[in-house]
């Protein structure tokens, strides 16, 4: 039986080949996450626009533009926008809307092709997400090719990993930032202790490190801060809230 990540990767290849990510316009990359994480007044939270997931289906009734406005007004250090259209109900137009707010924006998708990286730059994102485990499914050489293309276009790369071995491989890359995903993308189960276990090894790379998925409550944010992390990425708990702006403010902790 094919796992969820493999299905998502094959679907991304199909969508990319069909032209879904073909966007007209010259590259206009926006501000990257690195500076946003460094300069933010509080411990940085990257707030995610996430409408659905393969494991839980539809997550929110909030409109994407309303989520974006709520996050910006509540002081998010950056925005993460899922653009995968079928399992996450993401949209390139939502990415375009987010980049018009002047905040650092991460394009989050299952990136397997240069077309997707080029779409990120054309729509104004400053950072594009790559997933280390994807390159166990597609040719491993493609990771460095995509990082190189991102650099040519003026984009930063956040390379996430969900295991110790994947993190070691990610650290041996030209990515600007590393991410620790507490969600196993093959099963979509969450291990909320993973960030704490893997942070020391990730920080040894000398790059900013963001802990992603399974962040619920101020204590989880404080733990990442106290262990030396550079920020957290929060999605599901915000979009599921009746008041995402208030939910985001409740997570804010000092540096």
C-alpha cells in the first residue's frame, strides 16, 4: 500500500506536468523568513493558512483572506501558505494575496519541480519549503537542483525533516533554514516530543531552526524557545479556532 507522502509527491508531479504551477510574470521575491525570525519583537510564530488536511479533511470555515488579515494584525512573524490544491485545498491565489501584505511568506507545498519554485518567486513569496523525505521518492539530486534554482530567483529555502536521519541529510545542504516536522508525512501522526529531541542536532548546523506541527499552547512555544529554536510554525490549532487572531496572540511569548 502506498503511503500518504508518496501519493502527495506523485500528485505534485502530475499537477506540475499539467501546468498547474505555471504562473506568468517575472520573479519578484518578497522578504525571507531568516530576517523575520531575527527581527521579530517576540518569539517568532509563523502562522499558517491551512484549510484542510489528508488526515482530518476540512479544518476551518474561515476564508483564506480573513485568516491572512487576522495573522498580520495579530503580529505573526511570517505567514505559511499551503498551495497544494486537492488534499489541502490550497491555492496559488491565496499565496498572491498573502504576499501583498508585506509580511515574510513561505510557500508550502510538496515541491518536486522548478515550476513550483518559479511560481513561488513570481507570486512574491520570499521562502519556499522543501521536504527532505520527498527526495527519497524522487531523484536525490533534485533537492540541490531546486535549492540552486531558488537561489537564482532570490528565494530562501526552508528544508524540513521529520527524523534524525533525514535531518542529517538536510543539514548537508545549501538550505537557508532547517525545519523539524513533528508530523510523520507518511502516516500523518504527530510526535510532540520530536522537536525537543532533534533540536540540538539541527542547531549544530548553525542555521535558523523552525519546529513545525503539533504546537499547541504557550508551553510548547516556550519549550522550543528555551531549547534554542528560532521559531515555530503553527497551523491547525489556529485555523480550527473560532478566533484565530486571539488564538495567535495567546501563543505569543517573549524572546
